[in-house]
C-alpha cells in the first residue's frame, strides 16, 4: 500500500500546485510561494515513489506483480535496475520521474527574474498531475493476487520472478530508455513557455528563456533515437538501424518539429518575425510526444510494431486520450483567446534571398517530412498492416536533399537581405569541392541519380559549415555550435547513403572447418562453444565461432544463438568486425545438424518381421518403453527415452540390439547400436507406430547405415547458416551522430552565457 499511497499524495499536491500557480497568474501573487511549496512536495513525492519502486525491484519483492513479471534473481545489478522501466507501468513511472526532475530545474530557472513562472508552472504541474493519474490507473504497485485475481491465492509470494525479456537483456536498455524519456520530459518546458506566453500575452522575450530548453530537448531526444538505432544494429541481427517502425517514427516526428522550431526561433531573435510559427511549433512538438505515447502505450499498434506495449486496459486508454485531448484543447483555446493579438503580430515581409527566408523554408521542409512520417505511422490505426519502408524512403529522399541544400545555402546568406553577387561568389568554393567529391563517388559506383544528388547536397552543407566553423573558431569558440551540428547532420546523411544504399548482403552456409570466400574474406566455421550469461543462467547460450581471414590477418567473430525458455523460441545476436571504412556483419540464421541417416536407409518392420539389408538381416521384436505411461506426465513433458529391440544377423553372429530415441524438451536424439566386431553398420531407431492389425499393426522404423557407402561419406557436416553483410562507411553515421550532439551542447552553452549577460 505504501507505493499507492505515495502516488495519491504527489497526484494531489501536483493538482494543488497547478491551482495555486493559476491563481497567481490571475493576479493573486500571495499564492506564488504556495504553488512553489506544493511543487517541491510533488517532486519529493515522485522521487520517493521512484526510490521505493526501485527498492522493491532490488530486494526481489515478488509479491508485487510488476516485479515478478519483469525481473528475477539472476539479473546483474545494471539489468535488474533497468526492469524499473522495462514494462508498461514502469515506463510511465520513468516518464513521471524524469518530468519531476526536469520540473525541479525548470522551477529554479523560471523563478529568477520575470520568466513567466506562474504561467509556465501552472501548465507544467498540470502535466505532472495527469502522469500521476495514469499511475493511479496503471499502478506498478499491484500485488500479484490483485492483478491475477482468482488465479493466485491472497498472500502468495512466488519463489522466483519470470525474468526480463531476452531482447532487452543488453547494455543499451540501461541508457537508451532513460535518455529518450528525458528528451520527452524536457519538451514539456518549451510547450509550457509557449502556452505561458499566450497566457501572459508577451511574444518577444519568451524565446530567450525557452531556447536553451529546446536545444537540450533536441540534443537528448536525438541522442536517444540514435542509441535505439545502434541497439537494433548491434543486437537484433536484422542488419539495419532504422526500420521505419511506427514506434521508432513516433520519437522521430517530434524531433523533426523541434529542429524546425530551433531555426525559426533563431530567425525571430534576429528579425522579430515568425512569432506565431514558433508558438505553433513548440506546442506541436509536445502534443506529438503525447500522441507518440498514445501510439506506443495504448496497444493500438500491437499488430504492426515489434516495440508496442500490450493493451493497458480501458481506463488507461481513456486517460491517454483525455491527456492528449485536454492539452490540445488548452493549446487551441489559448491561441483563439489571443487571436486578435496574434493577428496583429504580422512582421515586415522578408526578402526571398535572405537567411530568415531560407530558414523558414527549411523549417517547412522539416515539418513536411514529419507530416509524411506521421501519416504513415498513423495508417495502422485505420487500416490493418503497416506502411512499407519503401514509402518512407521514396517520400523522404527528396525532402532530405532539400534540407541539406537549404542548410548550406542559408548560412551563406545575410539576415534580412543580401547582395546577390556576394552570395553567388560565396557558393563557388564549397559547391566546387562538393561537385568534385560527388564525381569521385559516381566514378567508384554511385550510379543512382537521386542518391548522387543527395550526396552532393550533404557534401555541400559539410564544406559550407566546415569553412564557417574554422572562421568562427578563431573569433569565438562558443559560436561554432550550429556549424558543428550541421557538420554532424551532413556526416549522418553520408553515413546513411553508404551503409544502407550500398550495403551488400549474402546468405552463406558454412560447413564445419570448410573455408568459404565472401566479400574478399575467407570465413571458416570452427564450431559452437557454450557459455554462461550471468544475467541468464537458465538458458545455455552458444558462441558460433567464425574465423575471418584476409591478407594474412585473422580475427574471430562469435555470433550467438540459443533457445530461450522465456520466449519459447531461438534467440539470435550478430557479431560485427569494425573497420575504418566499413563493418563486416555476421547475423546467424540457423544451424543445420549433420545428417545421421537418409530416407533411403529407412526400413519399416512389423513386429516379428525380418528383412535383409546388404549382408545383414534385421528382425523387429518389441519396444522397450521403460514402464512409461504413454499418455502420462513424462510423455507430456517431452523428456523421456524409448528403445526398439531388434535381432541382427551377419555372416558370423546373431545379436540382439537396442537402438534408442532420447527426447529432451520434445527434441529427439538418435542413439545408435552396433554389432560386436562389425563397425561397418550402425542401427538407429527412428519411429514407432502402435496400431491394430486392421490398420497395419505395430511397426518400428529402423535406419540401417552402411558407413562404407559412398553417399554416406559425402553427407553434409554440421553447417552454420548466416547472413554476411558489408556496411560501407557506417562509422561516418555514428561519428556524425556524436558531432551533431556536440553541436547542440555547444549551442546550449552559448545560449546560457547570453542569458547571464
């Protein structure tokens, strides 16, 4: 009951904080400190709830349904802690916790000077209230007998937890979801600034306060998205990092809108324009976060996304709809309430050949990409199935080309107006370099016109920003943030071209110890070795060892396959050889066991029947069932042994043998029997059939294997089937992501310094 009580407490104090802040906005300044007090109580309550929840997980309190469903005692500390948010209820708890932490910094930020504290915090605490309501409806603190009422006795405590989904048992779960949710939570700040600006009817200085938050959100959310891409690439084994999955898209869409808002905010600071645009974009970015949460956690995409959570129940489904609807209505109402004032904000018309005009066009282009992806992501709600990845690729390629070109062009233009001659002259150097490099790429194999144009645009923006960054660094190191971020984006584009468009894939069957060539490398399968995973001692995992040789150098790759008791299926993890200009990617597909016998070597014998095969004769006498109950528990468990008693004669001896079938988890292992002093023949019991005489009688299927037979000597050995891929220049993509994030960080430092001044 402690957890539920804490949730009710912080939900109540969040509602009170929102109320008192709103009264302060209405002119009753005496309630300002009360609003602050209740938010501090709310934040303490949320952090206490999170700490108590973590305590339950770390101490294995399996009487709580969530703890039992998501964890067990095998998990090492980092993965055990990650079960905090691996399930649906926990993800809501993480979102609430991150929002509370953001709120602590936001309150400290807006309480200094006239930064719209009452307006911003009244909306922010209302957001926290709704998150608390969802945790009341979808509580992570249900006892196991409450969640499974009628199935479990009251007071029952399971001795062990079910454990963490094997797909999540990876280092990236420790940092990817918290990073992503930190980005989601931080986007509440620019949203609240935008609504607060409408409440206060002030449209000039709010962007100074909100810009650092918007940059922070763009940095963290972008980093979280690419972490997810790297996780998919390095662990899931399908060979890519972005599949246009609806849940992946739902994070990407608000990020595109954030980036669009950052650029129009810069234009507003310089020219005073785009005030309405900035309000709409900041509002839309958070509403899209709420919409993505609805898509991810409502269960509505359960049939079209591998990432989607299950249906959370009617109450939570309704609460999510109310959540989105309420803040959408608040946004629309605020805009309509200030419609006259907003209409009067019309700025002077901008000249087409100016930086602010191209920034606006770039922002519109980003929003167009977001709209295309939003349409494809929403489609499964109205129609079963998913939109194919080719739709997104075809629609977004021209948009990406435009974004890259506009990025470079805008920085060569001046604010408000520009001299055409000066502008076209400034194009010569970066455009010439871009054309030369692009021609080189065409020469080495880039034949697709649109891809070549995309490469040209990315190279153009790279050279423009590199030149400007060098010049800016000499004057003021903190002014290079935007150029650094743009260089990172150009590298990401180039990395995408190389690693996706020009990736090579080949399905290979590697027989044990038999070298095979692929992509200029020699691959040799050396066999499988079991290993113990400290986070999963239940399943036996296997490294499938593949030696890679080239130019008298060799290395060992070890993709993993194993049968998971949790998911009741085979789990597969790739291994990657990372080189400067490419990755060699091995993804296991399956293992073909060596063939013990062929169909031609099978004979069927009735009870008492004798048949001659080669220079031996075989008679089937009976089965040995070892007193098994043929419909009993052992048979149903799939773990048992049965034998066939046969009499075998050769030219010298007559001998009674018993080949056996040993079943483990329903999988058969054929145990051979042989004649004393005769190593030519092997006898295998393959199948039994017990029927009445009218249906053919009792029969046994026996395999008689002649080891001197030529066809037997040419049988396939144990074979590893895998997909080998070469990913050219994928490191450029990962480096570009790091440079992009660094650019955001430098820009945040610059904006904070400006605020202090």
